[in-house]
């Protein structure tokens, strides 16, 4: 599966370094074109000093514009077979975590029809929050929302 990107009007995160699985789909909320670069062959989440194993890659990207799809998005989102990913970014790590939690609650309300209270509870019970980037000026935290919690056995 090729990654697909949605371009729509909202905040532009700038540089986003986060580990993601092969075949991940990303939704970018931006009105400007995207440039890929600074490819990392290996980098752990929580990048703390800028060290990664750089690689020269020639990615195959597919850009699909979904007009209006990003209106409710503040930050990029991503998805793979196991999870939906929401993000929070700020120069303050605590604020980035708070934004990621708020994005989780908004996503669960909008996409899964949960009440604000249920979305908040589920965010605490089932969502894993990870510091993805701490080395750059803007800190990033993402929340991994497991898809399995919405499937019946």
C-alpha cells in the first residue's frame, strides 16, 4: 500500500520526525506543497539529540486531495492497519501532550460518535501517548488509538 496524503487548510507542523510502519497513511493539513527529505533508515521515537541513521531514499508517494477533509484537523494524522495516530505539537512538551489528548478526544467524538466524557475516558484507558520528537524546537507527542477496541470478536 502506498502512503496517501490529504492536503487541506489548517496548521502546518513543519518538520515531523516520527517512526511509522510500512504502508502508513498520513493526512497532512496544509495548503502548501510537501517536500520529502531527511530520510532516516533508523530512528527511535523520542528523538532526543538529532542522531539518526540517514538514508538516501526515492519514495513513491501518492497525493490525494480531499477538499474540506482537513477542516477539523489541527495537526497531521496517520493510520496503519492497527492504529489511528493523532498528534500534538508545541515548544512545551506538556502542552504538546495536552494537544495530543485534545486531538484524541475530538477524533473519537467526530469519527466514532463518542460523547466528550466517553472519549476522554477512553483516551486515558486505551490510547498510548508517545514522545516522538524532543530534539527540535517544536516538541511532538502522538497518541496511538488502537482500532481493535472498535471491533467485536
